[in-house]
């Protein structure tokens, strides 16, 4: 088993805007992740591959958000797409 970690941080910090997601899958598992819609924030950078195949190392995707004063209040979810091989 190998771990897939998804983080949601405020820009230039490690301050979480939402709980990180930690899931474990078999090596070779194909994954796809998406950013959360977080009220009053917008994604400005992504570190890591949002789509790929898990190898023997931990795979980490980090979304960085900055304030978005013009945004409307939205509720969101993160979606992990399970791709059959």
C-alpha cells in the first residue's frame, strides 16, 4: 500500500484551510484529485500532479489558496476519481 495525500494551504504557508486527505491504495493505482471550493479563497498554485499513477513513494498534491474578496460563498467537496485499470 502507498499513501496519497492532498493538502489545502493558504498561500506561502502551511496553514490548512481544510483538513488534509490521507488515503492508501495499491502501487500502480491511477488517481485524479481536484481542489476544494473554499469560501473567499481561490486556487493560485498546485504543487504535485493532480492525475497520475501511484508508485512506491508517498504521492502528495498541495493546493495553495489566496484570498478572493470578490468570490461568492461556496461549499465544496474534494473528488478523488477511481480509475479502473
